[in-house]
């Protein structure tokens, strides 16, 4: 039988009937490139104020169309991914990882993991892809990663569980109890963060140990998870991170101003406002707090070009007004330029952080607030025009944008003791 199989495989007629993948190589490469680009777009969109769930779903469908085409071609599809993987770019890492995990080939999975773990940005793509595939495949490999000694793979396993909101079970407890974890701050911090995301109340001792740690990132996520588990006093320990420009600042702002008593929160925002370097964080804090008392100040900020769009976005988060759909968008101020200048000698190459936000028509917004102000009670917190206390009733509203969905998920988990933190970046189940 083996001889017959060998003869068949060398039969020129048989070979002639096989698909000529080389002829379609450029199309295959285009599938990889397009999927990589769309994932990069999605990675930005899942936190954006100008994207809603339906638009994320549309992106997901387009990505999956390309991934399905690559996967259907088998080995040639993998070869095209492997070639692009050499670029070591996040989008290409995402595509190659999905195809590798779908193949269930350990060697391919090892290759994409080693490339993906080479930088923080490619690690995010690696995690996203591993969580993208079928649940059984993702869970199998997450457990394998959690049970190895290499801290990079332990981190990867924890991050996959986080993205999928899967409870690692005994593997998490083993990591938290392992003496080596205290010497692996990235692993330690990721494990502590997962405690809060999944509301693992039996892990309080691990949080206490994290709070006592010297590493500031470990300490942060221990306090953050304590807040999610209902210890609102732990928010005071996150305040220093609010005033410190770091990758943790935005997470600190969202946790702190979701739970601080209103008067204390207002006092902290007043401190932020006094420092010109903190004006953006002050506006974001007001957005999270959802305090209509701050609306007049936000409208005042809309008269300043540097803060106008961000202030208008915060106004929308509190009131629910969609500035574009309502026709309250204005033209940019004359002479205003944000982002890199056209002058090649200008050393400021920073991008405009608000480029995707609309410019507000201040006259119309003032009139809108004058009309609708009676609908908002001082002392009440609001998100998208509705009381935060009622977030359970509108968490699934398709009109919430992605930024608002993330805030709604945080408010919900803080209000309901058994509610895990929903992952608003994930594909719909």
C-alpha cells in the first residue's frame, strides 16, 4: 500500500491536478496583510469613542473572512504567515498566531509565541490571537503555559485567561503560592489583576501579599483588585498613580473616580485642574465620575482649542449627547494645528491625541445644556445620560460607544458583588 501511495504522489498526472498555490501567492499575501491591518484598526477601535459594538462586529467579520481564507489553504497559508512573521510587527504576529493555534501544531505555536513575546506590543497581539481562536484550543494552551516554569509563558497563560475571562483554577493558586512569583513582577502583577477581573474572593491573602510588595506595578494591581472586590477604601492607595504619568494612570483614574465619594472626588479633580500638565487627566476623571456639577467647567474648556474636543467627549459621556449625530459638530479653529507640523525642522512629532474626536459647536452645546440641565440631579452620577446606579439596565445598549462600554462594565462590576469585569474588547460569544 505504501508503494502504491508513493507512486500516486509521483504521478505527473496527479501532480498536475494539485492546486498551483504559487499562482495565487500574491492573493494569499494580501489576505495576510489585510487581516493584519484590520486587526491593528480593531486594536485602536475597541477603546475608542467613535466606535460602537456593531462597527466592532463588522471589523471582526472582515478579519475572520481573511483568516478563514488563509486557514483553508493549509500549509501554503501558514508559509505566507511565517514569512510575514519575520517582520515582528503586531498585526502580522496576530495573524500568524491565529493560524498556528488553529493548526494545533506545537512547533508552529512555539514559533509564534517566541516571536510574539519579544516585545510588549507584539505580546498584546499574541494574547489577542490566542484568545481569538476556539475556546477549547485557547483553554488547552493557556493551561499548558500556566504550568511551565518559564515566566514569559506563565504571563502569557494568565493574559489569555484574562482576555477570555476564564478562571485558571488551581494553576492560578499554584502561581500565587510559588516563591519564584515574588521575583517575577510581571507574572505577579498579572495574576493579581486577574483576581479582580474574575472576582476571586478566596484570593484575599494573595492581594495582601501583593500590597506589601515593593514593586509599584505589583502593588498597584493588588490595590486595583481590592477595589473591584468591594474595598472602596483601597482607591485612596491608587491616588498617587492618578497624578503620575505612567501606563497605569488611566486604569487608576477609572478605578478611583468610579468609587470615591463625590465630594472627595471633586476635591481631587480640583487638585488636578490646578496643574496645567494634568488638565487632560482632570477631564478624563470628570468623565468617569459622571458629575453634572462639572458640566459648566467642561463647556468653558470647549472654548480652548487644546482641550475643546476632549471636554466635548466628556460632556457626551455624561449627558449621552452624540455631537456628530445631533449636528453639533463645528469646524476646527482657524490656525489651530495639533500633531506633527509640516516644517521638517520642527522637532515636535507627537500625534494629535484627539484627532478622532469632533470639534464642538459651543453655541449649540450651551443651548442643549440649558434645555436639558433639569434632567440631571447634582449628587447623582451619570453615564451616557443615565444614572450609573442603573447601569445593569443599559449595559447592553448598542448605542454606547466602546469607551462608554468599558466604563459601564467597570461600574457594573463595582455595583454587583458577583459580577465579573466584562471584557468589552472581546468578540461576541
